[in-house]
């Protein structure tokens, strides 16, 4: 166990460093951030002045070293626009995204578990087909399209919910559903296949033989094991979830870290992008690490493959 | 998953759902204004964003401000100004004005403001606006003198671009504090800023000028334009800007809001690489550039694609700018003559070339008009392959680095200076980063125009410059833009021509 | 990171007689129906030049935003109406299908090739190779796709080729993980060990003995990924990074048309339906394929 954890931590560190180098070099090739600083009509000398002030006149590896040596001490620098410490900026926007992600996850589970179970228990019937259709249909819908449709129906036509924004529980409903619909199909699929697998194992057959009711068998024994693939894959999907969050946050004017990151990429605010990318990577890697740990504890077989 | 876990997940979700918070201000007293992206700072001279200029107008004042009816620059924190000689301006300040923190506004604040902005060791973006100012001197508490580097005809125009900040705050609180805490002399005060979400402003009851009609302003950040419109027609938001011409009917038919359009100080055109910055091209031949101009049915596009929201111009000089010459008549579509000119230039069958395009909120309907313009060029044999770049930084980089030829779509906002020089110098003279045109005759005219203060002589110079640009078909000339605002029916407001929304001019509508 | 795919490697069911084939086909009736629909969609895209009534790029600013033919104000010449610059929507959808399907197939070919090769290498050679490749996988899975897409498109320009490249290069980790897990399991089986003992070359073992055994999950994933890529293309268009105008692709038509949802709904709705229908049938077919090849596959 100790070796397993140790190796994972080393990998985690390498992944984070790799990501920071990758994003650093990518930012430098996208374009020249100075173009946004120099106002229209400003004299040409302003270009050089800003390049110096932002440290862009140094070679790229020097710039990276400067960033990295401070970052390990928790100092990610200040935003180029507005001079705010970027760590504060990113941490301030983190909670809305995390809430949204959890709410989306909750919606996905609420849809996926009943449908997935139903499909697994009534395999190859019309019920199964229907559940599969719902899942596949959800997956076939571009997420921003769903978001806009919800706004048109519930905010513009019915006037039941606020079209966008953040703050009250009403604001949560449409974004959470949008993100949930994005996640539900794959979750449902995993629940279904996981349950089908488990239901045919000796272990369940034994439980049945002991005379437990079908409902008890499913609830007590099958679910726990069917959860393993669900947890693993959801962990892996966490990164993708952020992609979904970008769209959801944009459509619903949700003040989260995903839009902050995309906006910073567009404005080439290097310190903000670096900080956000590293922190998000840290979260994703940690989530997966915990998932592995949990799954490893439940099912020792998988540790071999790590 | 055990039931307990399910409950845990559910209850966490519910806690988040009910973590609510609502403002104390009532809807009737509040204007909700939507913008697409948040400012990064409440210190306007330290910002790169146009939005920061708008924000500055709500909370700060400038020495001079533009009257939206007459479009003339008039007094604000300055009551009068005059040029003592070619390089010295004297400005008299308003008395009895107080900052939000209660301290009085004096000449020392003006000097401190300019000294801070002009300091080359500081990362202030506004420095470029005032590079011609050499020195600011305090004469007495309410008189300031500006020394400039050579004659500076745009001095007064430039005063409208600089908010006045407090010397005391600069000294006591410092730069970092000022980024989040604006202390101005303006009609509203900042109450609360939730980054990337919203700003809440409250009326400054000690304001020296006419007091705003509505007590609160909420500025909401809504990135997607489709969502902004949905908010406006469902009553969540009161004022939105940069509405696409195609969306006007949605707003007008909603019963909840209406649109208001106004000409704005921005002209759109396709720049042509006459100077050969990107390399040789057929467009360096004057006849080819004339043919391109003759191929366009700009009037038809304005009418059918822009719902009439454009003002055809003969060159790139905007009708609202000082020096505009209405006697030059724009090119009219004449495909036969265009083909004839192309043949004379050695291209009887036309030719293929690349045109770079981008989108941006600043030019309404640009994606649609670009497609229509390119189709028109094709009719004369100028077959353009569109190379679309969606991101502004790479696009601007390419333009500035001289890689965007032989043709690209561009528009110019005159950095809000209502003067022909604000486009001619930057976009048409040799060697400027945004200029793809180089002509010694024009250079001489532009340089003459910016080295004298006499308005009449300057106007004559600009008339000559416009004739020259028209005859030489410097670029592919399009139109002056009109901005479209969406405004809630409960409010009285009109879209401003300088694109700077002033919330203190909004009034409740009498029903 | 742990992998679970290993548990059911290579359990291919053997069909027994015509009877069971027919029964299994019946079970997969939805998949078969989906296949027929997909064939029709592909055919319409391939045949677009001969069945589309209009040039998809022809702009007519005097006929903008014409509603579908059955609505009032509709024009029989434009069955699904016209878009924001007066181009025929039906023709654009037919041509757009070509672009979207090409992007889907090409991007999936790239990512599956990279993924399979790296997965085989990681699983077969193990140790350092495995570690290096899995680290790369983890970096890819954690790196924001938007940043990658933005940089490639900003630097290399937003062409069809670069779009395929971005999606193709970003998509390989999923194949790599699956193939690696399968390879790990197969590597220890008798026939591979026997091959090694007989002195077969690594290349021969990997490509002749292992690859055939991992091909069926790859086919299933690849099919499902085509649908994902089509959706991804619309996501990139939403961010303004999609295929450049005026080239029609379903994703950019949907992205550009979304602001018209409140007045000219057809501009975004029909491309949206095209995406929906296509990804739906691809997914149904993928599911059927999975059930056919290996009902225990966890995808």
C-alpha cells in the first residue's frame, strides 16, 4: 500500500510539472500579449516598455524558471490586468464551479441510477431500449443547445426561472440540469453494464440462494460492486466535466473558474492561466488519486495495473 | 452505492441550492446593465478594456466631457481651458467638488493623476494616450498648466479620456488598493464588486452635478449575447449593448423592451496592403484597388443585411469626426468598369487571393456582411478565399506584425477622439503598426495637420487628405457603424454616440 | 491510475448455428435500424453535389432568413429555409454532413492509431515504457482541451485539416488505456508465452498475436467516438474555434445559428437535428456492435 501511494504521489508531481511546462510553452506561441496592452494611437515605444515590465524580454526558460520557483512556494504572481494576486482570483472563482459540478453530478446520478438499474433488471425488453434511447439522446445533444433551449422555455416563455446568473437556488436548476444531462448517459451506461455483470456472478447467486428477496439482493450486494466502474470512470471524466462547465458557465453567466480560465487564455493573462491550469490539474489528479485509492481498497486486483 | 451515501450527496447538493443571498435594493430603483466581460480593475488608467472607460464614467469625472447632444467637448471638473502658447495649456478647475471620501478636489489631484499615468516605470496603459504631455504644473489650488511636446491640437479631446483620481488615496492607500476601490468624484459610488459576476453601485448624494434619477445600478456580466437578449426580454436586465441587427425584431416584439440605435464613432473597412508589408500583390496597383471598391454594393448590404444600420462613407473618415468632408461621394457599384480596370491592370480573368476575417462585438453583423462583400468582390473576378481567425489576440498580432495582407477586415474606433487625425495618422501613414498604406503626399498632409492648432487650416488639410485617399482607393471603404442598444420599456434612455453608457442619464419611464 | 478494463479481456462469444445468429440479430434490431439510417445519412453526404438544389456557398442578401417552405413566408425553392446571408439551409446541411463526417472519421483514425500503438507498447514492454506512456496519458487527460485547441488553431490557422489534427491528437488516451489493459492481460496468456519461447520477434507477437485480440473494443470505441467528435466540433464552434466560414459544418452552423433561436429558429434547429440524429444512430450502432462482439465490454 505504501509503495502504491508513494508511486502515485511521484506521478502526480510529474503530471503537474508536465502540464505547467506544456501550458507555459503553448501560451508563448499563441500570440504576443503585449498587443492588448498597447492602446490604439499609442506611440510605438510603448511595446518595448510593456515587454520589459511584464518580463517578456527574457528567454522563455528564464521566464518559466521564475514562475516555477515562485509557484512551488504558493506565489503565482499577479494578474497582468488589474494587478490582483492570481491565486486569490482563481480561488474566489473556484466555489461556483465546484458547486455546479456537484449539482450536475447529483442530477446525473439521480437520472442514471434509476434508469440504469431499470435497464439492467429488465434487460432486452422495451424498458431497456427506452432507457438506452434516453441516454443516447442525452449524449447526442450539444450542451449549449440544451442550455439555450432551457432558457427559452423556462425564462423567456414561462418566466419561471431567472435566465442566468448566480446566487439563489433558482439559479442552480437549469445549469445543474444542463451539466447533469451531459454526464448522465455515460453514468447510466456504466450502471447498467456494471449491474448486469455483477448479477451474473457466483456471489449474487449465493445471495439469492440464501433466499434474499430480489430487491435486497440488488440494493445490498449488487450496487456496491456496480459502483466501482462508475466511480472510476467518473473520476476520469472529471477533466471532461470542466469542458462541459465552460459551456454551461458561459451560457448561464455563471461566475466560475472555467470561464475565468478561457477568458484569461483569450486575453493572454499568463499568470492567471498558469495558476488556473495548475490548480485544476491538481484537483483532477487528486480526485483520480482518491478514486484509485478507494477502488484499490475495495478491489485489490486493480492495484496491479497502476 | 449505499443509501446513506446517496443521502449525503443529496444533502450536500441541497445545501448549495439554498445558499442564497439577495440584495436589499428594490427593482424599481435599480438599473440592471449587462456587459459581456468583466473589467479586471476599477482603476481605469491601468486597464486595457473599453469597458473600464464606461465604468470610469459612472464613478469618476474627467476634466472635460462630451455633451451627447451637441457632440462638443464641454466643461466637467475643468470649467475652462486655453492655449497660452503653442505648447502650454492652462486649465481652470471647478471649485467645491468632493471625492467620495469627503476630501476636496484640487489642482494637486490633477497633477498627481497625470504624474502617475506618465511614469514610465509603471504599467499604466493610459500612458500612450498622453505621451505628448511633458509636464503638469500646479499654479494655484484651482489652476493647472500642461506643457506639451510640440503643438498638441488633440489636447482637449484627450482630457475626456482621463479620470481624475485622488492624490490622498494614491499616497495613503496605494496602487493595489486602488484596483478594487475607486474613489472618484462621480455620480455613483461602488458598493460591492463580485468578480466576473456583478457590480453594485449606489447614487452619490453629494454629487456636484445633476443627481442620477435611479438610486442603484447593478452591472451584470453575461458573456453570451443570446443569454443577454433572453434576460432583456424576460425582464432580468434593463440595458444591453451591441445587439446584432438581426436580433432587433426579437426585442422590439417582446413587449418588454425596445431597441435604440445611434451612429457611433467607428468606421469599418477592408484594409488593402498597398504598402506591400506582407509581400507583393496585385493590390499594389491603384486600378485593382479601384476595381475592388467599384465591385461592392455597399448600399445594398447596408439596407438588406444591416437593416439600414450603417452610414456609407467615401473614405474611412467618420462623419462625426472633425475634418470629415461630405463633398467626396462614395464609390458606386459598377461591375463593368471594375472588370475593365482589372483588365487594364493585366487581370482580364481576375485572380485569387486571401482575405483574413475575424468577428467581434464591435462591428455588428460582421460575419454576415463579410460573406456578402466577398460575394460582391467575386462578381468582378476578385476571388477571395476567406481565412477566418476567431481569436482577437492572434488576429491583432498578425495585423500589427504586417502579416495580414493582401486584405483583411478591420474597423477603427478613433480611440474615442472625434478627429480625423485619430484615424489618418494611425491607419494611413507610412510605418505605423496598423497602417498598410504608404504615400508620401498623405504623410505630409497628416503631419501638417497635427502640428498646428488653427482649426480652419486643419479642416482644409483633412479635406485634401480625404480626396487623395478616395482617388487612390487606399483601402476598401465600407461604412460608419451604428450601435444598437436594447432598453427595457420601464426606462428612458438612448444609445450614446461615443459608445460610453452613462447610467446617470437613465430615467424611469412615465407610464 | 488503475484500470478495470482488464477483467474481461478477450471473452469472444462463439455463435452456434443460424438459429442463434438470427436471434442475436433480432436482439440487435435497433442497431440494425440505426445502421440503415446511418447509411442513408452517409449516402446523402456523399451524394450532396447531385442532390442539393443549391450551391451551399451562394449568398443572396435579398433572401435572408426565409422560413421553411411549409411556414407562411416560406419559399418552395428552399425546403428548410435560408440562413443569415440567404444560403439554402438544406443544401448546407447536406454539404455540412460531408465536413462533419470527414472530421469525425479522420480525427478518430488519427487518435485510434496513436492510441493503439502507444497502448500496445505500454502494455507489452511494461516498466519504463509503460510508465512514460501512462504519464503522458495522465497529462493529456488533465490538460484543458480548450487551451490545446486554441493554441493549435491560433498558431496554425483554423483550417479543416488543423481541426482534425487537434481533435485527433487530443483523443488518443482513451484508446491507449483500453489497449494497454487488454495487452497486459493477453501478454501472460499461453500463446504469447509460447511465441516468445519459440523466438518470435516482438513486432510479430504484438501485431500478429496481441493486436487481433484487442481490435473489437477499439472498433466499438472508435464508432462511439465519431459521435463524440461531431459534438466536439460544435463545442469548438460555440467557442468560435470551429471550422471557418463559409464552409458549412453542422457544428459551426449550430454555433452561428444559436443567436437566432428566438426569431429564426430553423437556422440552428435543423443542423442541431442532423447532429442529434447522426450521433443517435452512431451510438445505437456502437451499442449493438458491442453487444455483438462482446457483451461484457465495459464502455
